[in-house]
């Protein structure tokens, strides 16, 4: 048995797409299509790889999905701004900053 090259199933299914779609629409099963194409020597891949590529070929890709990560606009910054040394980054008027008093210890009776 000869080994198939990487991507061989995808190439074979894409090349035979019109024939495969026509046969499937006429009511023939995917296995029967593979058996017929295998007997004619048009495909050389395993049945499982043929199934996977036919499924991928016939399943529509969801809108907005290209398989790549989205490209962010240049104005979007993923890095937090750097504060110059010696400046106080806590602001009493800003509710988004946490305020910690490290010297304040809670009363144990309140917690337990």
C-alpha cells in the first residue's frame, strides 16, 4: 500500500466536487460514491479521509469566519499605558482603581 501525500484527500475531493455533489444529490451514500470512485481509480485515499473532506466541502462556512484571527485596527492598543516614575497612579476620584490600605488589619471577630 502506498502512502498518500499530505493534503491528497482534499485535492481529490475538490477535483471531483461536481461529480460527488451530483451523486449525493441523486441519493447515493458517501460510502457508495467512494467505492465507485475507488474502483474507477479516481481516488486513492482512505474512506475516513474521504468522509472528512466531503463533509468539509458540503458544510457551509459560518459568516464572518475565515479561519484567521481578526485584525485589530491600529487605534486599538493592547498594551497598558506606562506611568512615569514618581507619579501616583491611584486616583481618589476614579472608581475603577482599587484602593488598598496594607496597614489596616481587619478585626478577627468580624471575620469569624
